[in-house]
C-alpha cells in the first residue's frame, strides 16, 4: 500500500516539475504555455508564414504567388521589404508578384533592388529582362537576358525567346538568329535557324529581311520544308501573285502531303482569278485537312467566283457547322444566297456578319 502511495507521489512530483520547466522555457523564448495557447491563435497563424526566429518563409510566399494569390502575397512582402535589412529573396518575390499583376514599372524597381542585393541572382536578372521587354525597353533588357540565358524554374517564358525578340526590335538579326537557334537547339548557322528567323520577321511585317533570310535558308538546304511556303507568303503580301504561286508549287514538290500548302496555293489562285486551279488545290487540302475550316471557306469563295453559288453554299454551310463565329463564312454565304435569289437568307447572313464583326 505504501509503495503504491509513494509511486503516486513520485508521479505527481514529476508532472509538476515538467509543467514548471515548460513554463520557464516558454517565458524565456516567448512561446505560449498550454494554458495561454487558446488566446494566441492569431499569432500562431501569423507564425505559420514565418520560419524559425521570425524569418520569412520564402517558399510559402512563392507558393502563394504560384497559386495566383498575388495581392495577399504582396501585403506580406511589402511588410518584409520595410524591414532593415530586407530579408534575402523578398524583393525578387515582390517583383514576381507585381509582374504577375502586370505592374511592370513597380516590378522593374523590385527586381533592380534584388540585383543590387545580389548581382548574381540569375532569376532576378531574367525576370527584370522580361519586365524591361514588356516595358518596351529591349536595349536595356538585352544585357540582362544575355547574362542569364538558362531557363529558371519560375520565369515561365524561355529567356532565349525574349532575347531573340529584343534583338529583332533593335535590328540585330544575326544575334536574333543565334538566340532562336539556342532556344530550339539548332546550329546557329543552319538552314532551320535562318528560316525560323525569317518567319519571325514576316510576323513583324519586315518583308525584305524575311525574304533574304528565307532565301539564305534555301541556299544552305534546297529541300528545306516550309522555306518555299514562306517565300510564297511574302510574295502574297507584296501582291506578287505569279511569284507566290510558283513558290507554293515548289513547296508542294518538297512536301506533297502538307495540306496547308494546297490551302495557300488555292488562296493564291483565287486572288489571281484562276478559280478552276483554286478548286483543284483546295479539294486536295480538304483531303489532307478535313477538320480545318480554311479550305471550305476558300472553296466557297472560289465557287462564287466560278459562278457556282449553289456549290459554294454547300461548302460554306459545312464551314459554318464547324465554326459559326467566323464572319467571313457568313459574308460569303450572304453573297451566295443573293446570287441564288434567296434574299431573306442573304439578309440574315449579312446581319450575322455585322454582329460578329462588332464583337471582334
């Protein structure tokens, strides 16, 4: 009996001692005791966003940004940025959050601060380069993107691509070609590198330079796919219809199973008023690209030009079923119905065309 009583006393003493030690430790470190834990739940939530000793949990804040919680992350990051010294990584994350909200001027300032703190911060350099590009400052962006061409985890855009676009903006076409080649893993002086740069120049309506680089690509590799097609597109843009047709015909020889070549060839023949040849080319395009609306629409246009509105309606109705939001389809249907004397149908299609064009 006494031994049991002593055991109980000993247990009570140990529990009391343990409670006293925990209380003393809490007073020393600022941790809440079990009795006061319920009154500090708000502090516990705040502490969840910090690491040990109140240091910011950068990984947690980055996760918030990745989840699209930009405003919430910025509140915490702004508070951290007001500290002296600013915790490492805070300005980079502020810049990322601001960039994600399209606040590019503020993002640029944050990335600049991050690079002042750590000139070797590759991600901050990449992100500032992207930001400067978005701000329309390619000349300033180029050195930053040149110094950090590797693709960091959170840049979301390949810096080599943006660097190439910057080179295009400042007309450094050879450098642009090398940057595009780096992005795609091409040899910088290869035919694909020249052709890719030519395509990008065509998108920017720089026709003379695009034509020169596409020709250079063919000089390196006369059977390079898509090179003649690109030259045909350039000729179409310059209203050189016979040249465009010749280039598309050459492309057809290089790649006879590419449906887009017949589509572009049909378009060129329509513009030249050669409707029979256009129909032939576009029928071939349909066989190779049955799910594309372009050949159906162009066939409708060719048949209207060839005085066959009934045939045009058949193809245009098929295009409409595939995509009823294309105003060109409805505009051509209005023409075809009008030629057939179906004035109510023509009026309906004209009204649809106007509504769609207003939306666009």
